[in-house]
């Protein structure tokens, strides 16, 4: 049986991103995300529920997030769930569910201009993909074959 581990979240950063580098030179950035859910209770009252999620970004994406985002800024994150387990120095077992970011999109623009921001999609091997060319619509020619019988 196939399996799927995909998470899509849209929310605001709860703290400034924390960037660090591993001994190998790989960038790692941790930040928190608050995701709000609004709903009506059984009695018709408007309610709001907030879910706090820890996010980890790797490589070039980690550097971009650290450089351009800070507490309060909105972001869209695509990633996967990762379950971490460890034992503290005093022998207590701990665990936590974390999201490993695979793609993201800025949701606002603080540098002026229209909303939208940018999108970063780094391949799994690290680095950033080169920008893709946008396809132009085909040019419209004034084509006249002289044959008025079109088969459709």
C-alpha cells in the first residue's frame, strides 16, 4: 500500500527564524508558525482556534527564510511531518512532531510593490532551481490556405 506524508500550512511566524549551520556547512533554519481556524460553535458563536507548528527549513531555503522573514510575517509552507524522539540529560524521554519544509511562498511584500512576494522551490539535493522561462502564447498569423472546407 502506498503512503503519503504531505502538509500545507498558511500562517504567521511566531518568532524570528533561527539560522544555524551544521559542521558540513548545510544551513538549517527553525521557526514557529501560528495557523488560525475560525468556526461556529454548536450554539452559533464565532470561535477561533490557534495551532502552533514548529517548522525546519534546510539549505538555501533556510537562508532565504532567515533573510527575508521575521516574527508576524505570513507564509505558505508545503512540507512533510517528522516525528522526533530524544532523551534528556536527566533520562526523560521526549518527542515532538515537526514539519520539514520542502517548498514555500511569501504571502506579502514588505519591500513595496504588489502582494505576492516570491516562491522558492529547492530540489531535494539543495540549491535553488533556475528560474523557468514563461511560455509566450503562439503568435497569431494571418494564415489563409484558400480552402474554405474545414474538416471540423
